[in-house]
C-alpha cells in the first residue's frame, strides 16, 4: 500500500522535498519507523499509523469483504445457471421430497432421498446408482422423485467458494436430467450436415456431471436397436469406468430393461447400483392420487 506522502511528493511538481523518520507505535503494540515528507513550503505529510503487517492485514480484509460480496452475487447467479444446466423440466422445478406422499411409495422415496450420489470422502465409499422400475405401471411418481433429488442437489450443494488468493471459484453444476427421447434425439441431430456438436461432444458434455438422470427409459421403440444400445453403452460404460452414478426410471421390468439397453449395460448397472439400487414401484397412479 503506497503512503499518501509518497503520492503527494510525486504530484507536487517543481518543488523539491526532503524527508525525515519518526518512531511510531502501532495499535497492535509494535514499534516501527515511518517516513515524514517535508516540502519547501513547510508542509509535512503524516506518518503511517500502523505497521506494515497491520496495513497488509487491513488491505487483505478490505479485499476479502469485496470478494465476499462478489461471492454472494455469483452464488445467486450460479443457482440460476445450475437450474438451466440441470435441464429439469419447468413443471418439476418446485418438486421436493416433502410434497411426495410417502404412503404411496415409501421404499422408492427413501431410496431416492438417501441416494449416496457422490463419494463419501470420510469412508472412501464410491457413489451408488439407482434404477426405479414400475413394470407396466404409469404415473407412480418416478419423475417427481428424481427431480426432487435434482432440486435438492441444486439447493444444497456449494455453488462457489473463495480461494486463498480471494478469487471466486465457480463450481460446476453437479446434476443433469434428460429423458430417453431427448437423449436419442440429441445424438441423432449430430449426424446432420449443419450439426453444432458431434456425438462425442454429447457424451463428453454429459460425462462432466457428477449425477446423470435418464427418465422414461424404454418409452422409445427405435427401429434400430443397435443405435439405441450403442448410445447407452457409451454413456453407462463411461460412468462405470469413472465411478460416476446414473439414475434411470423405466416402466420396464429388469429383463425388459436388459433387452432394451443391452446386456453389457445391464451388467454394469447391476454393479453400479447393487441389489438395493433396483427399486420396484407398483400400485395406483400417483397422478390420480394427488389430483383427488
């Protein structure tokens, strides 16, 4: 931090200056020597009131206060950015576990709510995947649950932090939602002559999210099953090797799901989710129940 006397001395053009030193006691108790600038007209500058260490600390605290204001602003902006990047349908932006009827699907609610979707650093335990199945049954609340999970992550995860150098570091969005139909449509579009991204770009972009949610698996019945299974293998294999979890919802049973996504993908899912990670949902339509 430059002393005011040095600034004034530099700006008093055409006037020679002199200086002397004085002993000063800092409020912290430390004694130090400070310059006092003297001009020909007798004007004297004031000495520093604080020692070099205290002045550095004051400057650091001032910069930290400014950085904390910036951190708050960026954190608020990041929430909006994460909401967009998560791709959660607008209809489900406000869905929470609290507004889901536990009596209808208690096992699925607990499995989704308590999903260990990221590494437990204290126990060095890897994340777990989850598959919600409702064979032949529709409207039981699968999409509500997985969107509630995504909303919880967006609401609670750290969005930015201050580095030691007081630079505000933005955290990347940890979760992304897509439906099978949207996923396949996006991959197919990469084959267009004017495509904005390649198929590899799609897989790379999806791989950067800590948690990937694919909704309505099995809703699409493509003419080219090899294409569909190739898409799933590229995604599941990448997440399997990177130990990154995936959440699937489907109206298929496991045997049908295996036939749909391919045996190699299904085998990896078994290991990624474990037995407890395949949750079967049955009963009456959740949509009908909440509409009454």
